[in-house]
């Protein structure tokens, strides 16, 4: 990927609704309006114009601020955002075109004004390079940089954007968005997603990590969904269907916690409280067995492909096979391959041998036929239906549940209820039984610790984490980033 294509489009960032960034953007909008020519806007409702200009300023400044304060193993490219300059990239209505919703002329005028006043750097784009990219600069950068990472209320995702249906373009074979056909079920899903996102927007999801460890977060090589940087304002989710149908795929995306390595997720805090991650064990395989009406023993490890010396959850071959199995379920053309190194570690000589070993282990459910006929997307639909029910049940009680496809992160103290609800919901939706696995959170001291037997249970418990951060005498010490973020949420959440 070229550096030009690494800047996310400005309207893909979440816009703030309150706080210092909004106040700064509003002041800039007023300054811009006060000196812009009114003659060029004759016949335009000036009240509507002011509101539109203000809204675009807030969106652009929110994007610049979010890019500036991305956490993790960041670099210069993370601070760039892209803003289209061509009229055809914009639309005046919410639709499936994936264009920018808003005014082209107002947006370009604002960008040019910011450039003239030294508040932006520009890298001009074209059809090969992509959209023009912009990075915060000058006094604007100084003003927003000094704020640090603050928790601020964000704008809800538009109802029209909560459910996305994608399909393959028959000509290019690429993925394109298609129109959503509404019905009573879709209407109910939209209502549930609005409730879930309302809950997610009001809570604080941070990491129990020092500034030093935050900077060490980097994507691993084996997961294309992971990113080297974290935008903590990506807290709302959307549902994405596949193959142009609302019974294929349907998983939930865009929460920042979905884009960090699993070992980083163990440090997530919800409102300053420790968390627990609970996942369905062998979800796709157990859904398949349930769909065939075949009972699978709860003690069966679906990732043991017939190895006599298998040692269960801690078997060093298990992560390789787990990744392989999950990939195969979405590999209708049977093209997925493991690395030669992993193949050798599994004691096998070729790729076909591994695939046959998998198919033979689960021959009772005709795994080969189900894989090649598209079971993967059917499985995703079922597990996403389960996820929607779970998230909604917690959201109506204002208790956020963070989805990572077939696992869920919950604040410590609610895990027993979640475990039982997960088992009951699976049985209701899939007409079968399953089991779940529990992974406790870790404090900063456990970051990337190789000794899995270390006990961290007495370091911090619940509210003590938040109290320790906020009452720290060294406010700008080793936890300054997360300290600042948590404290700003507490001030907003408990304000009168």
C-alpha cells in the first residue's frame, strides 16, 4: 500500500458533539464565515449555511484530532487523513454509494481556508495516488496537541449506515455496497443497534497500560484486521452482511478493540474496571454439528486433528490449527495455506495432507461439502445473531458488552451471568450445546509477560484501578495518556 492510501477518509472518523475540540472547531467556523464572501452565497439560506459549515468544520477537526492522538506504534502516516476534492465523491443523501455525505463546495472551501492559514499540510492526490491527504499543522496542531487524549461524547452513526450489505461486483470481482432491503426484521435490528451504540458511546474503554507499553502495541503478522495504531473514538459498531443477502455474514465491526492483538485485549478496562473475555469454544464447528443434528461432546477439542499426544488448550500446535480451521470455513475454493514452517511443526509434509486430516476428523458433518458450499457465511450469520441478542440484553441495562466476533469482553463481576446467557442463547439459536472459555484481564505488569503462571490478582481490583490513576500525584507520569483519558470520562459521566 502506498503512503497516499494509508490516510483514512475524514468522514470515516467519529465526530465529537461536545468538548474542547468542538469548541475549537466552532470558533474556526465562525472566523471562516466572518471573512468569507457573502456575494458568492446569494440566494442561500444563511442559517442553514452556517450550520453546514460548522458541521463540516467539526467533522474535519475531529478527524485531525483523532489521527493526531492515535495510540500504539504510530508513525507519520497515521496523522494523515484523506479529503476528496472532486465533486463526484460527494452526495447529498444517505445511500449505498459510499460517497461522502455532505457539501463538496463547502468542504473544499474550508480545506483551502485551513491551508491558507497554515493549519494543514497537503499531499495532492490523483487517480493513481488516491484522494488528497492532509495533516494537522501550525497553531491548530499546537492547540489540539496540548489537550492530550480526552474522552469526549461522539456523534451517533446515522441509522442508514448501521447495516451494510456488500456483494461482489460481477465485472471487477471486488466488494461493493448494495442497497439494503428493509423489512420488519431489519427494522428491529436497526433499533437494537441504536440501543447498543447508545450504550457504547456513554462508556469509557481504555487500556491498563503505561505510556511506554502503549507505544509498543503493534499488529501481528497473522491477522489482517489488526492495526498498529488505536483510535479510541471508534466505539460504535455496524453490521455487515455479505453476498447481497441479509442471511449471509452479518458480523459486527469497527470497534477499536477488534483491531488489537489478543494479548493487548487482556488489558482492556471498562470505565476503569478490570474485564473478562469469554469466547465460544470452537464456535463455527459446533454450529456446524448442531446444524446437522449431531451431538458433539462438550469435552471434545475441535482443533485436535487426531493427534495422540495432544495436551489440550496448551498444546503448541493448537493456535496454528485454530487459525487454519477458522480460515478454511471461509475458503470455498480451498486455497488457504499455512506456512511451510507451521506445516513442518504439525508433522506434515504438504498442504493437502493437512486439509484431509481436518476433513477426516470431522467427516460426520461432511465438512468438505459444507466448506465448499459456503458454510462459512452461514456460520457467521448464526454467530452474529447470537452476538446481537447478547449485546442488546446488556445494553438495555446500560452494561456495555464488547464483541470480537464469537467472543465478548465484559466488566469483571458480570461474567457469570454472561456465561450462562451465552450458553442459553447458543442452545436457542443453534439448537445445540456448547461450552465457553474465560480469559481474565491483566494489569500493566503483565504486558507481554511470557510466564503464564504469574499471579496478578492482588495488583488492582475494580474501582481501585480508576482511583489509582486519578489520585496519582504524578498525573503526567508513566500512565499519563490513559490517566488523562479516564479522568476526562469520569468528569463527563458524573457531571451534574
